[in-house]
């Protein structure tokens, strides 16, 4: 895998990767930036969310779960002192669908956490990651929620 970042001005950059897609990177004004792009650590959190999201949706589709909406939220806490690394994270899976099976959701999350998602496997070695899930009916009512703790 290859990645490249090219400086534009001040603390503004353009990132690219082998896929050919581009994205802006920037910094907050307090750091001398222009608030014009993703912060690098935001991309780590987005990468983590995207990695596990793709796994879980793929697994649930194979299990013929009727999803109508799905999102993954990552809340990452950072150290107060530099280099301000992530110290822990909570991943919340929000699923909406008709008669979604909680056991299938738990298994999909487990497989992502323990077998398929390289971002979660790598980052989970550095800081604790807590896994939550919420299952909603299409009308918006919460059916089930829980915390999942995979056995590594």
C-alpha cells in the first residue's frame, strides 16, 4: 500500500493513495492551519470506522439480515499531553432493519474485531476499544442495545 501527501500552503496538504482518490488534510487555526481538511488522526478514526463497517455489513448481508440503515461511530479519547495519542475508543454500531437478529449482529461484530478488520486489530494492540451496538426498527424505535467484548 502506498500513500502520498503533497504540501499546498501553510498547513494544507492533499493526500492520495494507490486507489487514486484524493482528500484534503489541514490543521486547526490555533496550530497555524486554515481549517481546510481532515486532521490526520481524524483519518485514523474514519479508517477504523470504515474498516469494521464494511466487515459488519458484508457479514450481515451473507446472513440475510434486512438492513435499511447502518452507521458506525468512533469516539476516540486522546492524551492531554503531546503527542496526544489515542488512549481508548468506543465504537458504536447503529443498525436499522426489519427483524434484525441480535445474535447475527454480535457475531458480525465479533468476526470484524477478531478476524477481519486490520485497522481494529492493529489499533486494539495500542489502546482499548470498547464495542457497542444499537438495533432499531425502521420506524426509529430502539429494539436492543448492548456492549460486546470479544475474546481475543
